């Protein structure tokens, strides 16, 4: 494998949070992202790195982004970048995050792709989707509307 094709080893999303303590409490203490590292160089400078399980990068075109916003946020437009966390209990996690300062944008709803999604504005100016898969990936793959870009190209 050449340097150009070596796989990325980690996806790290960096959030600047004016209320650092509220953001850490929300994501680490309430959502449950384990702390991997924390640094303080002196003064008020602090950073914490939280583990978030397996990382993926979802790239959506504007039409798809609007469709998702319609389904999981009653049409409320999401920012350019939004975080999504898979959990085993969307309803319970949504309520805990709301109690910890998250503002509900969209209550839990079953999506056409068979996940239970909610949307919240979180501390740090971040919008998050909380989702629970209701079907295994193989079961979802046979639903209408699911295909890889490679499969779409073969159909054209």
C-alpha cells in the first residue's frame, strides 16, 4: 500500500465550545463518550478528547440534507456539519440530553430507512442526531431507495 492509499486511522471532529464545562458535561457525562485524553497547558486553556466508537463520514448532497431535515427535524434546517451518534435507546438518551441542556429540534421519529432519530442543539453550538437502528444493515439494504454509488453507476 502506498502513502497515497494508506487508510485514515482516526476521524477527529474538533468543536470550539465557549462553555467548555457544559459541553464536556453534555458529551462526556450525559451522552457517555469516554475520555481518552485531556490537556491543560496553563491558564484557561483546556481540551478533552472523547472516544465516540466507530467513526464514519457521511456526505450528503443538499437535496438529501433537506430530506433528512424534513424527516427528523420537522424541516428545521441543520447546519453545514452535524454530528450523529448511534445509541441503543434513542428515547432515553434524548430525554437525558434534554435534561442536560440540549434543546430538542426534533422528537424521536421512525425514519423511512428504519432508524429512530431525534435532533438536538447541544452545548458548543453543535447540532446532534441521536439514532437507533431498528433493522440490521442487511435488512435495510434490501429496502427501496438503498444502493451504493457503485450500484447506481451500474444501473445507468
